[in-house]
C-alpha cells in the first residue's frame, strides 16, 4: 500500500505551454491571475516494464498534455483551468473545491498529428478520450502516456483566510498506452555485418486497439499492416497494443554485399508475441549467411573503422620508433607491406601519402593449397595505414576462394603453419598502377644524425637537425616520385636527347652515356634520410647511403625548381658524382632533372602537395 503524500499548494513562478482540460477552459496569457494558485501536480514517466536497464521515474517533458478531473462518480468536474510547464513537468489546476477526485492525464511526446490521432473532450471517464486511426501502415510517430491518480482537496480555515491542501497518494506516474517493437540484426561473422546494405520488414495484417477511455480502458479494433519498412540494423517502432494475445508475424529481408561485388539477399520469418502497453517486444534476427565461414577479411569502411587500426609516421609518433629501421623502413617498389605475424595476424603497412581503394590480397599457403587464396579485401587502405587483424583460419575452419574460382576448405591452422606464405596484391585503382610501375626501388629509412626533434630548434648537430614525422612523410612522397620517374619513357628520352651534356667527375670532357646514368639511377640503394640544418649555409647533404635537405626543400619539391635542384644535387652525390660533374652544379641537376620533375608532377604517384598539406603543419620548425 502506497504511503499518503501531502503536497501543500505552491506558487508557480514561470508558466509555459497550456494544458487542455476535457470540458473546461484553459488559462490564456491575458487571463492569468497576477498571483496564480491552484493544485500543483508533478508528472513522472515510468520506464518500460521490461526495459533492460532501469533508471526509474523521470520527468515527462511532453509536447502536449490533456487532463481531466473526475469526481467519485466518474463525472468530469467543470470550469477548471490548467497549465502544464514542460520545463518542470508540472501541471497546475485551478478551480477545484474540497472533495475526493481522480486526476486523468494524457501526455504526448512526439508528432501526434502525423499519427492522425484524435483527442475528444469527455464528460465521464467511461467515454473514449483518445482514438487512433482504424488502419495503420506505419509505426507511430509519438509516444502516448496515461495516468489516473486519486487525490483529495482539503480546505483549512485560518485567521488569514483559507488554505487549500492536496492529499495525493504517491506520484502522478505516467505509463505508456502503446508498446515498442525493437528490431535488430545479429551476424555470426562481424565482417558480414559490416557489409550490411539494407533490410526490409513486412508485417502481416494484425488487429490493434484503436481507443482509450478516460478510465484507461483500451477499446476499439483496427488493423496494422506494415509493408516494406526499412529499419536499418537496429531501430524501434511504436505501435498500439494488439488485440488479445495476437502477435506480429512477418518476414525480414536482409541485404549485404560480398567482397566479390555480389548483392546477397536473405529472408527470415518471425513470430512475435502480442504488443502490450508499456512493454517491449524484441525482434532479434540472427542472420545466417553464406559468407559466415569465409576465410576472407572483408574490410568495408565500417569494419576498418571498428578495428581502430593505427597509422605510421604521425606527428605524435616517438622518435625512437620512426628512426628505428627495424620499425620504420620501406622500399619504394613495395610501399604496401603485407605479412603474416607469429600471432596469426595479417599485418598491412602502407608507406604512402595517398589512400588506395579496392584492394584484394591473395596468399599462397603451402600447407593448404598450391593456388593463391583470397585472404583480405579492403574497400580502402588509408594513407600511412598500419593494419592488423587475426586471420580467420587461425581461429576456426573456413572456406576460401582460390584465384581460379574454386572453393577450398581450410582447417583451423596454427600460426606456425603459415611459414612460407606468399602474398600478392591486386587493385584496379589507377594509383596502384603507378605504384606498380616503380620497378627499381630504393630502400628508405629515417635518421636524426645527432639532432633532437624534441627541441624547438631541432637540436642542431653539425649540419643536421632532428627530422620530424612531418618531414618523414615528405621523404616518402619524394622517393616514390623519384623512383617512379626513373622508369618514365619521357625521362629516358630527355636523357638520351641531352646525352652530350652529361659528364662525370673529370669535367666536360669526361662523357657519361645516358645508359650509364639510367643504370646508376635504377641501381638498388639504401638511404638514411635526415633533415639538414641550414644555419651553416648548407641546404643539402648527400653521398653513399646518406641523404638530406633542409625543411623548405621538403615542402616545395612539387613545384619549386630550386628545391628540386637541391634534391637532385644530393642525389648526384649519392650516385658517386662530385661538384666537377654535370650531376651537381651542372645541367643534370640544375636544368634537366629539376625541371622535368616539376613539369611532370601531374604524372607522378604523389602529384600534389595537398595530400599531406605539410606547409600548414604546426610541427614544422619555425
């Protein structure tokens, strides 16, 4: 039995939207008394009876409130005025006299007009107060709450007049007169779930209640028939209660896509229990899918984002990491590095300022099959990606598609069984075509040469300062472009056309053939690349396995022929040429190569500075 709660009449300081009574007037702004009085009721909304998490009662916060006060016989009390404050969820009623009453409140949250709902004045609690349309072809757009609360008004006479007191049994607790249907899909394979395209739900015709009396009785019968609802993967519908123990029956169609580009559709029947007021009916469909046993990691955008995979050479990467060749080193002919780890993971690392789209990774696993198997598809590999994910066949038996289109069963493999695995990468992205055109790769690592990137001035050490990730990313861009350039037919042509201007360390009479230069440029090399400190008037350093340039050159190599001259001057030293040759202070570096690079930047793999926007990076040296 609930305790009696005594509430003394309080004054309401600010009054907000009007609440309608059933047979009475409402206050208007012009008709409000200067000092409003009356019975004050606080409305609370109840949680769903079977909510998975309960937060107890909460304020109503309704968009519309209808109220009616009835006496002991159920007759509506006339001539009352009321106002509902949505900010405080308080309802003030004026015009009550001493006696026993019941407060009937209908609260609406949402767009009732879209539902075609009718609210009528009533003179007795047995009359129909709210009416839904007899035919519904879509879920309700609003929630509808109802309460019936007994209370007593007592008048106390005193020297200063009379005081009204409301005696209320507990809170004014609003409960929904509608039910909720929660729709959700569950997938056995998370990569299938991430490849979700759409779903459609069709509900067979079902009898529903269409009315509510002032006394809270559900009345009337109508029909709900929901065809071609598109709920997504998770959603909730509001519906009037169904008649008796009638449930909802229908079909769910789920569409996904496969990494092979096919559109896969699956249908599932369902049978739900009755929709009841203030309760949740849960329609959870377990999607059984032909790709459930797939051995292929299908990395849609959603699946990739869910993995929260890392990136390399980012501004917050420690110097101990990006200058450690064991952790950060790449060959320009293989900027997309793919490996299987000792833990049975696929590890993909991308040394590239640009993303790559539509990437299929195939693998030949000697312990399984002689053919290449599809092991991963990426909708997109981000620039400087550092991806790791467990290969499915190291956790369970799988089915894999071979290069020829056969399907083979892979038993669960221990990571050691991946010894000798070979990978092949395929993509129709034009950018991948350019990367594959880099046939003579140079191996690049990053070095501090004694500098300190954590100091504001770079911690100069001789002619070097601490290289930072913002510079390392430009190193990647430059050397991808340079090693692509050396096999461009136009580049070869310009060398052969100017062969008479190429000379070695012996001066202009020490002729060097275009074939010799091409062979030297295409020679496999390993470089430690750093950032030159310009304080001593030096803007570039190079020779043997060392290469460096000052900050401006790294930022402007795309369009500035002087910056390119510095780069090719030092590359001339790397190729073994001195200042007496045409490869440093001569036409090769100062005219042919620097101009060719700038004028043909649109054909290069990294054809714009906008991929990196390094010039606006706050981590540059001032």
